[in-house]
C-alpha cells in the first residue's frame, strides 16, 4: 500500500514540476529529482514471486521478465519473519525466504502484511504447498 501511495505522490510532484512550476535556473533539477523515487516505487510494485509445485521451483521477477531468478525447493535454508516498527509503533510484518544457491546466500522477500496472525497463516499455507 505504501508503494502505491508513494507512486501517486511522486507522479503528482513530477506533473507539477513539469507543467506548473515556475521556470527558474534550478527548475531542471526539480524536474529530475522526483524521477528517482518514482522509479523505485515502480520497481517495488513490479516485483512478483510464483511457486511452481510441479517443478518444485520458486520464480521471482520484476514485471515478469526483468531480473528473473529461479530457486529450487531443496535450496531453501529457512523462513524469516520480521516485525517492522516505526517510532515504536508496529507497522507490519514480512516473510522472507533464505536460499543457498551456488554457495551464496540469497534472500527473497515473499510477502508484506499488516498482522502477525495472517503472516503465520501464510507461512503455514506456503509450507503446506511446498510440502516442507
């Protein structure tokens, strides 16, 4: 949800600086600066992971074709649950999967949720699907 809100905010800023902001000698910088967080928000929204039970693989990509990676179920080392806090207020939980591939340790953030109970349910369902 935060990525969508960030995307909307930076699109609005970019439109303002491109079409409505007064022209000054620094206006080019103002037109370029909102592009960086806008691109980061778009990348975050485009991430996806798919579990293929038949081939026993997890495929990750950005918008279906960019940065495509495939992991085998046998490469899974552990599941990591992380509780996020902002100024001592719980702001959500995330589920990550750690893989050992070619001797390297890689982490895949699998889901971001608001409640720990729904994360535990997702973790149980994921383990059941993978039959781990």
